C-alpha cells in the first residue's frame, strides 16, 4: 500500500514528489519514511530504519536514544513534578536544530539542490535561541554544535546570505538582529573548532550590506541603516508621524531602539570574530559600533529611548509607548525590559545608570512595578492587549519572553547575588510547572526550555560570546554534566530541592569561590562546585 | 502601650473611635482586640480572648477550630496537591459571611446603631455566592446558615431594604439581580427553619419597587423596570444609541439580557416563597415572571439576545457585541455563556433549543469554539481585553466567572452525563491547582472555592431553590459529609483519585441509581452512594 500526502509546508513544486509514505500495516500502526531528496530515498530510509521493525522495537529504540540524550544531565533530589518539568525542558532544548541529512546526502532549500554531506541542520529562530539554547547545546554536546555551525556556513555558501531564522524551506524574515554573530562568537570564545572565516564573511555582509529592519530578510540598505552606520542609532518616528520607508513591515514597524541595541551587541560579536581572524580594521569598526547602544540611552529618563532622524529624543512613556508590542520603538516589550539588553557591556550600563546601588534599585523596580499610564493603574488585560508577548509577569519583568531571560542574573553585577537567587527561585517555582497550564510564554523552538534548564542547574550565560556564566540558584541537590575527556562537572547544593535558595558559601574543587560567576573552562575541565545553601540571604 | 490605627474601611466618623488595638508584647508578637461597639468592648474582648494567652496557645486554638471546621468533609485518596487545593477551597468557602457579634451585642451599619443579639452576619456578594457557597454552607452547617438568614432579615428590618451585596458598612451597589430570593428559596426548599414572612416582604420590595439596573442600590423604578414588569423584558439600546436614563451606571450600562434572565430566575424563587406563605396572587404573578427569560430568547439565532424598547431584536454578534464585558447586554460574559442562565427551567430551555441533541451540540460548541469576529480569529489578548472577567477559558466557557459554574452539569439534562464528567475533571485538573498560579478567576468571597468543593465531592446544586443536585465526577476515592442525627453520607468512588472519571454504575444504599441526580434528602438522611468509576464513558 502506498499513500501520497500533501506536503504540509511549502516547497517548490518540483520537490513535492519527494514526500512519500510507505506504510506497513502492523497491528493497526502505519509506519512511513520521509525524504526531501527523492522518492527512492524514502524507500531506502524505510528499509534502513523501519522495515522488519515492530512498533514495540521502534518505541524501545526511541526511548534508548532519548534516555541517552537526557542522561547528559543527572540531577538528584527534587519532587516528581520538578523532575518532569526539568527533563521535559531538556528534551525540548534538543529538539532543534533538525538534521535533515539522509545517509550521505541532503536537500537544501538554500539553493534548491541535493548535496552530498553527512548532516544538514536547519530550523532555528536565532533571535530566541542565541541567548541560551545554543550555549546549552554547546556545553552539553559540543560535537553536535560544531555540525550546526558548519550547517550555517553551508546555508551561507548556498544562498549568499547568513540566515537569521533558517527554516527547511529557506531563511524566514523574522524578528531583528543578525544573531548568527552571537552563535559563532560564543563558539569561538568557548574553543570550538569551526570555519570562522566563512562565517565571518556572511556575518559581515549581515552587518554592513543588509537592511536592519524587523521582519525583513536580505534586502539592501535604506537611509535608516545609513543613520545607524554613520550616526550610531536607528532612527524612530514621532507618534503619528507617517512612515515613508516602503520596506518597513506594516505591523512590525521600526522597533528602532531594540534594533539599535541588538545590532550593537551583534557588532560586538562580529568584533570578536574579526579579532580572531586578525582583521584589525574590522575589529576597530565593530568595536566602535559595539558602543552604539549608548546612543539610545537617555540620561534624563535613564531609559533606553527612541530618537528621531535629527537625533532628538522622542517623548514617550517608558511603560506604554510605541503601540502594539511597543513596536514603534521596541520588540514585543517596553523599555523597562529592553533597557537591560546590553549583554556585552553590563559594567558600562551600570555606570550610566549610576553605579551598583542605582542598578540594584532599577532591577528592584523592574520586578515590582505595576503598570501606570498617566498616573492611573492599568488592568492586566489592558497590558496584555498592548504587550501580548510579555507574559509570565513579575512586575514589568516578563518571564515569558526572551529579552527578560538574562535580567535576574544582572543582580550579580551590582553585588547582590542573593537577589538573583531570590527572583530566580520564585520564577522557576511560579512559571515552570508540570500542571496543565505548563510553562509561561512561547516555547520558541527550545529557547524558553533552555532558560529553565540552565537556571535549574544554577548558572546562566548572560553574554554569549564571553566564556562565562553567572551563578543563580540550583533547583536540585546535585547536578552532574559531562566535562572534557569523559570527566564530569558536579554541582552539589544540599537542601536546594527542599527550597533552600540562598548560597551561603561556594567552593570550587575545595577552593573558596568569591565571585558569583564561573568560567566555561572551570566547568569543562571537570570538578565539583559545592554550594552551601540556606534559608536566608548571606554575603559571600 | 496603646495604638490607634486608622480604620481601613469607611465607617461613619462617630464609629472610628471604636477601633482600637490593645497590644501585648510577647516575644515580638503584638496582639489586639477589635470592636465595632465601643472602646471598652474591645478591652472586654481582649480580656476574654487574648489576655494571658501565648502566641502558641492562640495558634493551637485557631488550628483546633479550623480542623474541626475542615473536618466536616473527610476525603480519602488523592495526591497531596489535590488535598491542599481541596481543603484550601473548603477553608475559603467558610470565610464569609462574617459574624460581627460581640458577646451579646453588635454594631449594625444598616441603622448605625448598636443592638442586642448573639450574632450578626454580614459581608456577602450574593450575585457570586447564591449559586453554590450558600448551598454548601447550608448542606454542611445548617445551623450557621439559619443565623445567616436571620441576619439578612435583621439587615432588612434595620434598613428597610433586603440587601444584595451586604458589607459591614452597609449594602453595596454591586452586580445585578435580587438573589437574596434564591438564598431564602433554597433554604425553604431544603427544610430550614427561618422567618420567611419577613424575608419575603423585603424580597417582594426588591422585585416590585426597586430599580433593576446594574450597580444601583435601592433606587426607585424607571421606564426600564416598567417595561420588564409590563412587557416581560429589560430593554436594550442599539449600538451607538445615546443613553437617556440618568440612573444607568456609566461603565456598567444596562446589561439588559442578563438582567432579564437573572430577575426571571429570582422571580421564580420569589414565587416559591409566596407559595410557602400561601400568597396565591403573588405566586401567580411571580410564576408568570419566571417565564420572562423566554422573551429574550431569539429563536432565529437560538441565543439569548437584546431587544429594544419596541421589542425589536437588536442585531448583534453573540461572541463579541455589547462593548467591554458585553455590558450593554450582558454581565461580564457573552451570550455563549449567558444563554444557559435559566437555572429554574432547564427543560424549558432545552425545548426552545430543540431537544436533547440540539442542547448537547450547543454545549459542545460552548466548550470548543474559539473566538471569531467577522470570520476572523481573535487573539486571546483581544478577547481578554473585551471580557476581562471571562478567564479560565475552555472554548467560550469561562471557568473563572460565576455564570459558567452550573453549565457543565447541564449535560445531565440532555442525557449525556459522561460529558459532564469529562468536562468537569478537565476543569478541576486544569484550573484548580496548588501551584503559585492557583485557581482561575476571582475568588469572589468563597464563590469560586465552593464550586470546586462541590465539584470535587461529585455533585452540584444547579438550581438553588430546588432540593436537588446534579452528579458530576468525584476527585477522591471516598468523601464523607455529616448528615442528619449524627449520621454520615458517604460517596465511594474507588479509582477516582487516580483519574478514573467516568461513572459506570451508581448505587444509592445498595439500590441502583438510574438518574444522574441526588435529592437533598437522599444526602441529609445519610447513607452511601457507590460509584463504579471507569476509564471510558458508559451509559447507565
């Protein structure tokens, strides 16, 4: 029996024939193989993977494979519900990117051809995943991450564009930034082998030759990019001002402040790669642009804020302005959240905010302030109608959306790690449960889950591109992950599972640890981090 | 040491002096007594209840009192989380009304005087609580419910108005209906002793002499009430039509369909009381009005729908029309929900809808339909911006708001009890958890919690005023509640706690039960209901 099914996603017509199902009737289970290469390839895959197998034997094999994968992290302690949430999150953190390799060949939509090759990873929303999904996969399975990097290079070579939301059908015009820069810079900083020269070529094109506009893919420059390149900020419109740039997406608008912030960070990432490749001029150029985030910091309001084409500050309400999702100026969030999107220069941001105490106060405000517009409280439903993606609220902090991920860890940078521990345990307990209401926000292809995996393990990569993690507070009594040469890195935090959230003292391989950070190498060389946990905050 | 504190709620100035705290320092615990009667009374209460007690002894006493109260319902089986949710709900179900009696006297804001008397209950939002909180308290603690009924009569005698949202500071203009009628009719139907003559006097005034407008309290009649009394429906405005009745609350509008439906039900309740008191003319009058709900049923759309003052149907979108909260026509919900607000005549509603199958189909649609406006899907945030109170969604069904409470049980009336069981278990599992996100919607003074208590016990009072309960599906393997003369009523449902939700067979005291209902007497005379639970639906 043979079934032809309609392809559920869009491929060029010529490729529709490649999707077949070759079902085998076996106690009412239909099994089928799928190929993007050819009809015959599907038959070959069917023979290799399915023929002669019972449902039971396939089920057993799948279980073995996932057990091995999930066994990368071994935790001790914790209620059943916490274990279910954690391993579900770990499972989701590994579901992408997807390897479309088919035993020595693969089809690529980036040039619409079949290629030789043992792997081809695609399907990734980098805006979501550069923050911690790629860092998590790199930490737990560096070999696979190398194949992923090479797949990005393949997509670039085949299409001439380094993608920012690669899908099996080609790059999608989604979100902002060119965060492939972050993925490669992070891998470089953490010592992964890859073809950085090719990657840098694509990333440089992203930075210099392509439109920065939200939800626009591969278009050329407009006067807006020229303004960024020459004057250091992406210009915004005044409320009610008519848009004159045709390329601007009608719904997504300019998101001018977020675009400035995220490009400035990506420029910093590009500078790291340029330095690695000995391109001193490029390095200097991108390092200069890495400071452009300062151009949208308004010292009067102490918020990141929009500027018009003349460089004038546009008056706005930091909680509320910018229309649906704040998209005139921001990306799905307000500036309470976005002011913190300076991953690569937290010290610089702290200085502008006014030092340790000022930064701590601002973080406290973020986690506690309700929404007020013109001095009046706004109901939650009004808030969600404006910021539909800013779910999982704690004050203005939105656990359910990616720009918030790193923020609780910023307390470590103003000498208040216990406040990071306080917030993080609350966030994990409240917004990540095994109840039917599940986790907050969008899963976003593994992004949300990988935030939880890192946070439950007790550390987090605040700035991809730096080989460093900020300490949080583990959810389990013990966590073990693989380290180099078959060794293990173990975090011991007795009592954490029962709710002890405050680190009283930390010892790394027996030595007292005096900073709330770990380097990548401290983890990957193996060893033990002992955390003495307590009920009350303590300076350490 | 003496402290004077500002009174947190509004009382007449002359009463502010009565609030004192007489604190006693005892290992950093301040204790204080509170009186609405006088400064000296607070001192007396302090001596009686607090003086000489340690924090520990007070804590122990409070625990004993609550243990006794919560021990009224004993359940077996169920995870720790389910037990926590259940007993928390039971606790909340008993937090109101509050007895303001002070050892033989009490202060009443209903005439601003101090009275002799051993109890005085107030603080109740009847729109929320008539549905199942009062029935639950009546079932579990009939003596206290009698005192509550007498307190309603006291408030009526003191103020000349039977209140509908009695607060310690007086009746509040909140919501719609005169549901004290339901509370008294329910008590009468279930055999409670009370001064029904006095109550009926107040309830009759509510029905005949007072404005039916939402959030209006104690005002006289307008042409809108005349339309209801003479023509059988509360008239609505066309979209954009200017309001000309000054008394209409600016935000709350007319809610004309809901007002018609709920008054029609309250009229039926008044008829029961009139019959009990031998007032035949009144009985006939109110029974006629008990049918007025039919006047807002539009046979073309098969929805409850608004009519203008000429009796013409106003065109409207059943999901969406009526502005914020649907308040031009409805109360916080759309007509998908409100069409079911015919508690006293489900058979009549079923006939108008087209019989068993039509009713079942309509219920299915309620639980499954997403929101579409002009043929386009509406995002959840848009929906919540319109219907902020319609939370806990399952399709259009809103678990988080009271008008939905009885609806799942209506499957019993169209011969599909298994669908009630299916929905109810899902609703309990999804929307009532012990996680930090807690339960859905507003607690509303015990209303939401008492829905859960009834549903977790496996039955529910669909129509207060009738001594009958519809069966649902118990959450526990065994439930025991007090019955008359010290006996107990026990529900046995082995496997329910582990998730078996479908009743395969029911036996009441050994006899096969063939209808999915229990009478009040069947419960209060004591005995055992044995439910054989299963994984799959079965007709019985």
